[in-house]
C-alpha cells in the first residue's frame, strides 16, 4: 500500500484537473487518478480542431489552470503544460474499482490490485465513462463503435449512425463527405438537437447527401460477409423490418451516470431514474461524508463550471469559506442598489419586489442578474424612445416610470414590481412607447437572449403573458374601456400560435373572435374570380377579424399567418357587447371596416384588371409574401425598369465592406419589374440570431441586424438564414478603397488584393445597412439611376402595387 | 412613391438650375451690344467661356465621383446634374462662340463638344429605354439561365442527330457547334448572327423530302421542336447581349471624346491667350 494522501481526486477531466491543480498549488498531499492513459479523455475524443466553447461567457473562471474558448488542441496543450508546471501528482491508467471507508480513511482499490488511502475523495468522473451501448445482439461486433475520433479515417464506406441527437448528427454530417451515411432516428422527426445541427441535417437530407430512417428501432446487428458488406443492421422501420447492409455502425446514444459503480461506493441517489444524478449537499458532498462530487455528475456539464467546482471542492475540504464564483460580479452589479447590504440581501429584496422573478431558484436568479444591468436613471431620463429597435426587457425594482404614446391622452404610470419592454420582446418590432424614468428609479435591464431563455420557465411566461395581453388590448383597441372591463376582457382572452401558412380563420366561417396580432404578420385574402387574392398584409400591433363582428355576418376573408405568428384571441360576444356600450370603440371599428371595404374593392379591381391586361395569374402580394417580405423590416429592391445593370451597387458594397460584397444583384426572384436581390432583409425575428454560439449577431437601435467581431465563422447563421444572404468569407483586414490616383489612372494597389496585413480567418458577412456610414446604405446611394431602394414591407407593398398598376407605362419617363 | 428618374430627380432641381443658367446667358447675349460682332473675345464672350470651361471640369468630375463610394451623397444626384448641365454647356459654348465657326482649333473644340453631347444624349436615351426592354425580354430568367437551357437543348440535339442521315445530321451538328451568341461589337449590337446555323437547321428540318424511316422521322420531328425552341432562346439571348451593348458602348465614345475635347479645349485656351 502506498503512502496515504489527504485528497484523492478521481477522474482527470476539467473538474478533476482543476481540483488537483488547486491541491498542488496549496501544497496539500494529493493524487489524481485517471483510468485512461492521458488526461481530458473526453475532450481528446472531440474531432480534430473542433472549437471548444467557454460558456457561460459571463462566468469568471476560478481555477489554477487557464481555459479559454479555442480549438481542441490549444486547450489540451495548455493544460498539459500547466499541469507539468504546477506539480500535480497524476497517475494515468489507474482505474478505480472500489472505494470504501469514510471521511478521514478512504480505501481506494485500483484495477491493478493496488490500494490507496486518502482522507477525502473528489469524484470527477463525469458521464462519458458510461456511454450507453446498444444492449442487443451484435453490440460488440468489430465495426460497431460508440464514438468517432476522426471522420476522415473512413472512405467510401456505408455507415449506419444510430441516434439523431447532436453527437449523432455531427458524426453523420462529418462522415457524409467521403461515405454513404444512413442516420437512424427513433423519433418521427429530428428534434433532440441544436438548431444548427437540425438545419444542417435537413439541408443534407434535401440534397440527398444523407439518408434518414425515422421512427426506426434497431433490433440486432449481424455479422457475415455479403456483397462486400461485413455488417447487417436489422431495423424495425414503420414500413417493416429492413436489413441494412453496411461497413460500420456508429451508435451515439448518450451517456448515463455510472450508477452501479457509484452505489458501490455508498453514494445515494434521489430516485430510480437511469439519468438521475447523485444526491448532494449544498457544498457538493455526497451521502458519504468526505466524498465530494463535481462536474457533470453534480449537474454542471460545462467545462468552466466543472473547473470552478473542482477548485471550490478542495477549498471546502480544507475548511476555507467559499463564496460563489459570481459573488464579486453580482456585488459590483448591485453596488448601485440603495437598501441592501449584501448580495444575498439584495437578491432577496429583488425577488420580493418583482413578482415576475418570484418563482425562480436562487441559481436562476443569479444567472439572470449576471446577464442583466442594474440601472438607476435620473428623474426625467428617457429609458428608450418610441420606434427604437432596442430589444432588452426592464423590471422596475424601485420608483416608477411613465410610458408615453402620442395618441394617448395621458401617460401611463408603471410602478415598482411592474415590467416593460415585453412588447418588443414578443413582437421583435420597434418600441411602441417612450419610457421616461421617475424619481428614485431603479431598473433591471435584461438582454433579449436571457429573457427568451427565461420564457421557458412556466411561472415567468405565464406572468408576462398576463400583463402583455392586458397591455396589448389596452394599447390597440381598449383605450375607451374601464379598468374592470379591460381586466375582464383580458381574462377571457387566449393566446394562439400559428406556423407559417397556417389559417387563422376562413372566409365564410362563423366569427369566433377578434384577433390581435402580437407577433409575426398575416395576410387577409378573398376568393376573387375563382382564386385566392391577397387583399392586405397586417403586422404585429394590428388586429383582424373585426369585419364579421361589425357586420354580424360570417367571415369576410381568409386570414393566414405569414411567418410563425402569435395572436391574442378576444371572445366575439364579449367584444360586441363592449362595442355596444362604448360608442368610441364602435366608431373605431366601423371606420376600419369601411377603410378595409374600400381598400378591398380597390384590390379587387386591380387584381382583375391586372390579370386581363397582362395575362399574369400571379398575385403580387402573395408572391412578395412567399419571398419572406412579410417578416422583413427593411428590404433592398431593384426597379428593373430603371436598372442599367451596371453593378455599381455591388461594387459600392464591396468597397465599403473590406472588399467583399454582401449583395448579389442578379440572384433573387423577380416579378412585374420588381427584383428582390439576395441581400439581408433585417427580419423582425432574425433567423440568423437563433443559434450563434458567441452571440455575435445583434440588432442596433436603428434596426440593422449586424454581426460583430466576435464571430468565429461557424456558419450556423448561414444555414439558418432562409434567404441565403449570409456568406462565410475571408475578411481582408488591410483593405483600402482605391485611391483617387488609381481611380483616375488605374495604377497603385488593386482593390480587393490582400496587402501585407493578410486575411482574417473566414467569418460570416452580411449586409449591415452601412450603419457606419452616416449617409446611409452605399448600394442605394451608388445607383446612378435610382433603381435601388430600401423600404419597409408596408412601403414595399405600396410601391409594388403602384408598379403593377402602372402597367406598360415606361416609368423613367413618368 | 413613384421613383424619380434621372431627368426628374429631386423635383427637377438640376433642370431648373441649368435652365436658369441658360436663360441668364441667353438674355445677356441678347442684350449685349459689343463694338464688334459677338465672338469669344468680347467681355461677355470671355465670361461665357470661363463659365463653360468650369462646367467642363464639373462634368469631368463625374468620372471620379461614380467610382468613389465612401463619402456621403447620392450618385443619382450627380448623374442628374451631369445630364442637365451637359445640355446647358452646349448652349453656353455656342453663345461663347458668337456663331463664329471656321477651320481652326477653336471650332474643333466646339465640334468635339457637340459630339460628346450627342453620345451623352444617346446614353440618356438608352438608360431610359433599355432597362425595361431588357426585363421584358428576359422576364424572370437570367442570361446564364438561357445559356444553360441552350446547352441542354444542344446535348439533346446531339443525341438525336446520330440517328439521322449524314447530311441532315451534319446540319444539326453545325447548329450545335457553330451557333454564336455575342461576338464583335457590331455583331453584339445587331443582336443577330448572319446565316445562323440554328436558323438554317430549323429551315432544313422543316423541308420534307428526306427518305426517312419511321424511327428517323420521329427523331427528325423531335429535333425540329428542339431547334425551334433553341432558336427562340437564341433570339432572346442575343437581344439581351444587344441591349447590354447599347447600354455600354456609348461610354466608349463618350469618355474618349471627353478626353479629346479637353485636349482641344486646352489648345483653344492656350491659343486664345497666346495670340490675343
């Protein structure tokens, strides 16, 4: 038996390494035991040069080892190097088979037969040591594997990948380059993966690069050479049993806590679920005194969290007080807070003041506050302006603010405990009111991304919806209502969500309510001359369905969602009753009714005349909606009757953006002399923002969606953009626009050639509407004939309608 | 929200400014009673000459301006000013001459100026007319789409041609291999290929009289429809080339004429100052 140590650390992953380095730094006798022949075994199995992320970005690292996002190799080399230097006692190839004893006297048996003694144990073995196996005949055949180290190792093989989670899809996609890949998915559709992976898989399926069997369960794997295929996967598909012949099977089925092993150590679990994590005390100590658990087994699957826990565990064992790692940051954030003395007191105060956050756990609240900013605006200071494009969400901890909307007679006061900014969060559109701070006001400003994550917490979502419904009703139709009527109407309202293209109601249906659109947009169409003609486009903030309520007849038109939309449905009888009591409300609805009837007539006339004159069956508005104009906020379009095809727009774009153009004039659809070139539309809910690992895509106050320098070129935004307007391009750092000399005489540095500065690694580039130029987008200004213009969808529809109406009249002369 | 054109840009701002300039110059010319008949050497002549020379410099600046995208301002604005002041320049230069023309360097400068104006007028005309014609011609397709379709038709034609008698097959193969879109300037401008092999193939396939068996007849009919389709695509493609040539070629006259007229202008000014 070797010399007893104070702390034995089991598992040399991020958590274990950090713990061991801490012990070594403090001069405590320790040993770090690793079953594999090297440290960080899981990380080492990542594909070559895979980008390792350091999420959550706001969380500081508390470890003697350094760690930053970067390629796998860099992370591993840094750790190797630092471990050597700080004198960690590492034993590799040392698999632990048993632990017994308790605090002060643990006996640890190794597979080699050796036994170690230690006063404390830190268990940091993670989940990956216990990856799920197929559990069926043939699960251990040669060629059946549970991980993929280097996808380029296999060429021209038929490979069956089982499991359509992130790991399975990533493996499958990497293999499609040189192999034929069949992905087997237990579910009816691919759902259990990140959006980037989902889109990549969908694209590959569409192009036929990847085959997928949905709703399929593998029953067995058989060996036996047949036509050059060594394996057969017996799969139960919805169509029946299929024998898939292949060279290789890769099963990515996830991992479970090594429960049996841990229970043999005496560690208790809260329930019998396979994925249950061990029951731990507040300090990370398990049911065995002196045995601490850190990392993924303690519910912290991220590298940085695990490393912090590793260090904290050692400090706790040694009896030093450990304050949470985010404590100093929170302290700094809450410094401006008036009453509270400590962070804990401030948190309590906040949770007491804000009913919205009452249901959050301490850890969740800390997370929200870490991402947020505490603001104490002076009385009279404007928090945000109406029509701004800012997207954060505000909670009032103290004091009050007033909301001003031009067509309201009086401003609305919001007091402590209220929140605002939820309309922008939900609709993705411009701010609907100007908010001004009152006396002694303290606000918590939470970024959109954090709020969207928080919406998955049921209590938060419910509370925001309650308030948002009431406000939306008040803002858009209920200005004339009494408080109790408003409350009553809000209580009876319900929220409905619609996919793109889904029908809210059909022409001729019985009227069931008034539809207030709070997110997305809809088209209103009627059957004219035997086909559906779109009459209007209505965006978030307006309502539809009032015509039938006013007339008392069945639905006048069919309403469809353009993109994913959310609607507040108000009960029909209720609205009619209220309208009968409030002449102003009735008048407002009547006016809209007549406006719509007139506009509808006009549209009808145009639709029929256009058809007759031009023999063009397309419905222009419908065409534009198909092209995604409905969800845009600013579209570049080209009037082909003015465009002289000089491509000056592209040249100007390139010259103002490091030599690479973000627009393609010729690409994109055309109708009735209107061309929509491939260029960013700055969507209301930008698809590109959805899955950006470094959170590099933002919307500025002016509405431009842009990508900042933290982009790492992963390409998620490019796959997520349905309009194909994002490219991954090498950014030329040393780019200079051509000089006057070169312009005149054609010598000097050619534009676009990289000078000594060289190129940056490729990054995602897209239109940023030249937000750095005060004069506005270069493409539009560089157009010699005024053919290029940028407009919002409402103006676009207006313009397009006029173009069609113009018919054959040459527009340049007009 | 009707888009303003080059001519009507910014509520005819440049038209009004240039018109005012012309009106003032004409009025001054009409009222002027110089001791000698009007010519470039009277005080009014000098004044008009200086203004005209400055205008020439202003016109030249567009060449620089349209290649610079960093600054503020709108290129349509500059182009609109260029068009209107270009027209005004001719009036000013004519008044400056006092209608004295002869076989000398002064008249050469004047004539070059007129030639430049003529090319510019054509340019404006083309910019106003051609874009709509191009859209009408191509519709939603691009030029590359047409070429791709033509290539596909050629591929199919090759396959069918193998079954025809040699002479007939050769006609089709000539259509496949020797049909040209574009070419030299005049060919581009005309939008035609004289003796177009595809046209010839259409005509030849239409002529009856070849001793063909049933299978060959089927191929011939198929080929005829392929060649007809190809011909209509060719007409559109060539027309597109012609339109683009019309939009572009005049600049190859306009710019060199500008350089030439500036050279003549320098000679004109130098001569005036030297021989006064």
